[in-house]
């Protein structure tokens, strides 16, 4: 049986949904998951966006904790925080289970 979603989890869920509300950020996240980490320059190569725009999208993903960035000399290596992504996935499953239960009742 699933656990009810707590208010702090509701805030977490809303923050992640907001961060994922732009197609470019979803594309960045997908790329990082496929690459197991990536330098910013390589992200810019796959995106039809300016460096500054990609950096802004990465900043938003980092603020939620979905993406971590580590400085490696003159480059920054970005990777997905899989624990945060798993937490998001679990909360979404609980939310959907709550919705399914209400439809059955």
C-alpha cells in the first residue's frame, strides 16, 4: 500500500514538475541520463540553444537538486541525482495511486 503524500513532499513534487516544465530541460535530463554525466560544452552541442540559455536551464535543474554540477578544471561536469529522480518517481506513483483509488470509490 502506498503512503500519503506529505506537505513537504507536495512542495518537492511541485518544484520538480516546475523544473521539468520546459522541453529543453527534459532534453537535457534525458541526455545526462544517457551519458552518465556530461560537460556543459557537450550539452550545448546537442541543443539548438545559446550557451547562456543552456546554462540557465542547467541552473534551474540544479536548484531542484535533479542535476549536480562538479567543477573539473575549466569545465563543469553535470550528472543526474538518481536518488532525487527516484523520489520524484515514487511520489508520482503515489499521486497516481491516490487518483486511481478515488476513481474506483
